[in-house]
């Protein structure tokens, strides 16, 4: 059998793609999909999402002219094909690696990346801004938003849609409908999209009627909005169905097959010529082209290394290892819920990622996946708490940034009894700046009524969860990292911990080190090694950032004149700042050296590489302790 000449190997940029005949595009899609599968089999990343957008990606770059035209991806893990076709195929092996290309679109990396896209639901708002700017500057370029993987469940997407319906713009929104986020998409919008239909014949007739009406002078172009509302009403009457998008005066096309690249090219060429905001609804299969991923998209969202031929995941077998912090949370939540029937679980589209699935399987009526809607997750939990329930609202630290106002306005002001668990606190690794849990301590320690704690190990996580759900504790925030901790024997008895009390782990002289969270384990190892060199630093585990253990700090202030604080959040405004403020307010003459994340966005890489980069690895901490001892 004669082998076809590779087309992908000759494509460096979209200009090369445009040289091909449209009939050759299916082969490009086949090769692009095979390239993604092969690369990610040994260099793990977000897998199933980009497989589902191959045809969309090829068609977009065949029809539109980036970077003059703007294409905004939402969410960014759909965009691997885009990166490969825009000058990064030869360096794609560095994807998500330290010093390599990012796993998400980033304008600093390429002019072809129009907007950053690590968090979901921002594409419509951002691309609408670009489309309106083009109008104001009389540019003739195009703007496209590709929203998918459950991102249409986010509130920001609807705010963008609402504004797009009244602004003068030519925005094209492509809805990549695969009925998935990471876990299956939930909610009425998801169900609605599955049922939504539209006749291509109707759209052709409609456009023809409009053009004839304009040419005949029956209506002017300034009356197009009224014409849209009229034809939308007629369509709803004929089909007995109100189209949500056309109800907002946004032209709707579809649903269409998102895997027919030739048809997509034709559709996009037609849509380029239609003025005003419009939405193309495409049905795709997450994991398309790799059967195991098609059959289990959640497991193959980011599967790690795998065998391309067999589909078998390649895992490093590690026996007798500590569990993931998320699994400790999930098992403990279920344990608590069995004893306290007021406990409910809430998560924004991350039941698997935060391990709330354990409770979800046993108590489905007491667990709620609210979709990619972090602000709603907080306020929904606040409503549950106000009505007497005890919600555990679990949100990734970086995603909680989108619920900041909700925590202040809906939870803290009312001093509601609820638990907010921040998973993925600290540096998370290969997902990079958009996902590092860097800002939660600094952001939330200024909020009244809020208790903030971070366990050093799995046992403390369990005890803090138990403590937080006891009566009259108010809003209680617990932050913990991604990955494994230090304890193999973690299933300890559930006991109440005194709120706002830390502990001395190691006594010493000269210098005291104050830590919060699991980074205290790194410090403990550094102090242990320094003892062999004759340096005996004291180590205190603060546990609580708010309220601080003031009795412990007074004790430290009497004994030491040099203190080092260590945390895995931003240094500015963090736990170290709180300690410094306490000593200043109490006229205690102490020098505080703060170690934490720098005042810049940390790139992607392994956690070990990044903690070393930030001076938070064991050797860097040892050196800083030595530096402080030399100044005594």
C-alpha cells in the first residue's frame, strides 16, 4: 500500500495550511490527531480535550487569518492543535516542562495566542472586547471565541452573551459542545444544548429574506435587530421551541458535526460574511480518534503516560506511599457526613479532582456539582448554611479567586457556619501561572470573621475538617496542596483542634522558623540536617494564619531576635507579613525574614523545579537559616 506524503510535516504556520486544497484537510486532521496522541503518550498533558477540537482547529486556521484575526480559546487545554499549527510543532515536546512552552495559550509565548486561557468562561467577554475595538478602529478583521468543555456553564459566559446582544459587533462564537468539562457537564444549560436544533435550510431562507428586504428598501440595515427579533419569533412559533441564543438577538447556526472539517470550512466561510453577533453550535466527541479516551473522557482528560497501541496507562508503581491530600479530604468528608446529616458537599465541576466523588457515590442527594461556577458555588453554599446545613465547599485555590466577592459579601459578613476547602494550594507544577494556588492567604487573611488554617500533614487535615464542622465555628477555610504528603498512617481519630493555636515542633536557639502548611515538612528536614552541623534552629508550626497564635508569638518574641517565616503563598501580604505586623504592633524588636513566593507569576515546571526557583527548597532554606545565624 502506497504511503501518503506527510502534510503536517510541511506545516509550520497557518499560511502553509492555506496552500492545501480543502480536500486535503481530512488528512491534516488525521496526522494532527496522531501527532497529539504520540506526543502526549510520553509527555503527559491535557489529552482528550484537544483531540476533540482537531477539525475545528484546522478549519479555523484555514479560513481565518491569524494573528490579524483574533481567535480566543476557552478553555485553553483545547488548544494543543492550535499550538502545533502556529509555529510550535518542533518544540511541542517541551509542552508544560520547565523552560518550555505553556500548556495554555499565552500571548507572551506567541502572537497567535490572542488571550490567556487557563480558567474557563472568559472567551466571550474577551473576544467581544476585541470585536468592539475592531469596530471602533474601523478594522476589517474577524474575532472568534471557541468556548467548550463545560465553560458555557460559567456565569461570565452569560454576562458576555448578554452584552454581545446589545453591542455593535461581528463576533463569532463557536460552541464546542462535547457535554463534558473534566467530569460530565451538568445543569440545565448542558441539557438544553443537547436538545437544541436548528435548520440550515431555515438559516439560508432567513438570510435571503433579509437581503431581499434590504435591497428592496423595505428595511434599512439599521433595522436588522428588529428583523432578527421578528424572524426569531416566527422560528419559535414554527418549531415550538425558543432558542436561547436567538432570544438574545445572537444568530444561531447548528448544531453541526464538529468533526467534518470540509463542512466546517464551508460554514465558516459563510459565517465570515454575516454581520452581527452569531453562534455556531458544533457537536464533538471528547477524546475523538483514540477509543479509550472516547469511552472514558474523564479518565483521559489528563491521563499521564500511556501505551499508544494498547491504551494502557503507564504508572510508576509505588507501594506503601502516603495518599493524595485530595483523597484524605474525600474519605474524611464521607466519614463526617455519615455522622452529621447536616453536611453537604459542593464543588464547581471538580468532583473527581477534589475526590468528592467518594461522598457523591454514597450520598448523591447530598453532593452538588454546580458546573464551572465558582462564585455560585460559594453563594449556593452560603444559602445552604443560612438554612441550617453544613456545606463543605471545595474549590481549587486559583479558581477561588473568582469567588472572592462571594466569600466576603455572602459568607463572611453574615458569619455563616460553613467550610471552604482550597485544594491545590501552593505551586501545582506543569499547569503554571494560571493554576498555582499562590494568592489565597494574602487575599483572604484580611477578611473579618474568616478562620484560615493549613495543615502540615494528613492527620491535621482530618482534625481541621472535624473542627470546622462543629457548631458555631463561623466560616472556616482550610488550604492544602496538590499531591501526596508525608504520612502513610494518616487515618487518625477525629479530634477537635483549638482554633488559633500553633505548636512547637523543635526547640532551639538563635533563630526560630515559623511555617504554615505542608512546606513545614521541608523546613523540618532542613533543620534536622543543620543539627548535624551544630546549628539548632527552633521550628514552630503555626497551623492557623487567621487568627494567629498570639501567645505562641509572644513566647517566640521573648526568646528570639531573628525569625524566618516560610509559606507556599505569595510573600507580600502572607503569613510572614501577618507575623511582622504583630511584632510591630506590639513594639517587639524582632527581625523577620520572610520566605514565600515572589512578586511575579511563577512559570510552569515540576514542583521541585519551581520551589527551587523560588528559594523554597530544602537547600535554600538551610542556607537562609545559616545566613540568619551568621548575623546574630
